[in-house]
């Protein structure tokens, strides 16, 4: 049985489109982005300081790099960013021929590859893809015909990759080859019912349960991918919930991002904390984030 504490606001920043939450396993900070605000955020829960870095263009997601710094998925491609010096280095743009697309969510697999998805700016047609950026900075297209590429995570034994294309309302499981990071045999394991909203960002716990942010659902849901059943739902005072990540020393604090984008004035009255970052303590532990490289 899953138990949780009432969620509390840790950052009252009213982000336009908060996203990409990831807990850095070594520096013990929460990294997240405001896509439309064009900001990279780093939150230190000890000092309660949130540092913001202006990216000038939309930023889809962020992942830590083993050798230091982070990889960023910006509108014009994948970049390495050194937070201390502020130096930005272009890596690759696998979609330079698609100016009407942008990069969205992404994470690193246990082998150190960065998986990042793209989406059309108008969110209408399935013209996005998911790419695997290898440590040698080469890019390989892995999934095609994507509309709004979102949550991605791996089972602790590295045998399964889970993936969300939000408008489908489905979580798809792929067999994951832990030797060459190839994927095969896609299978729908969860279908999110319409009244719950759209599945967005996703993370996984040590028991293999999937924790999914629900856009339009004012909650984070926890699903069992073996049965497809919803186990628990954590309500939030934000309508459009966008991503979640386990953090804290024991990885039992669930950090959750949200957005003000896509909410009417009436909805903002009902959900005044839309765009804030929340935390709730749960009685399970998450799986540490993988780094690039």
C-alpha cells in the first residue's frame, strides 16, 4: 500500500511550463526547466535556493553528465552546459531539417545514452521522433510518428523501457537490450482513462511502479505496468501537472513540476498554485537518475 504526505509548495515561481524534473544523484539538487520561460532551474533543498539560467530559447529537458555539467535539449539542438562557467557547447541537432519541431522530454538510460523526443510546435501531427544520443555524440532515431514526446524511464534490471506519447494516453513498454541499448517488441501496458488527463512526465520506483504526471488531471498517478491498474493518485493544487522525480537522501521525496500554460483564468482561481514546484513524501524509494556518458 502506498502512503504519502500532503504535497507542499517548495518553489512558488508560477512557471509558464515547468518540466523535466530530475534529481542529481551526486550534488543532491533538483534540476528542472521552464520550457516557455526559457529557463534552466537548479534547486537546493538544503539552502532553499533556486538558481535560474536564461537559455534564450525554449528548453525541453536537462540531464546530468558524468564528467560534469549537463546536457540540454534546446530548440536548436543538444548542448553541453557548464553551470559554473556558463559555457555552452553545441553537440548535435538531429532535427535541423525540421524548424517547426522542438525537443521536449528526455532522460538517460543505464548505459549512459541520452534519449530525447521531439514534437511539433502546433502539437497537431505525428511528425516528432525519439533519438538516442550516444556518449560519442552520434544520434540514432529510435521511435517515429510521435506527436508530444514525453515520459521515459527504465526498469531497475534494465530489461524494459517505458515511454509516453501524451495524446495517445498510453504507456508503451519496450524490451530494452542492456548490451547495445536497442529496443524491440513495443506493448501497451497502461491506458490512462480520459477523465484522469493526459500522461506527461514519468519516473519509476524500486518496485517497478510508474509514477506519471497528469496534464489536465491535477495529480500524479501511480500505475502497476504488470496489471495496467492505477494504484494511487496524489492530488495537487495545479491543473496541468508535468513531471515528477524522486529526490532526497533516501529518494522517497517526490518532486513535482506544473504549468500555468493551458489554464483559463477560471481554472487558475481553482488551481492557484499552477506553475509551482511541489514535494510530497512517499513510503517507497525511487531509482537514481542515470547520467550521460
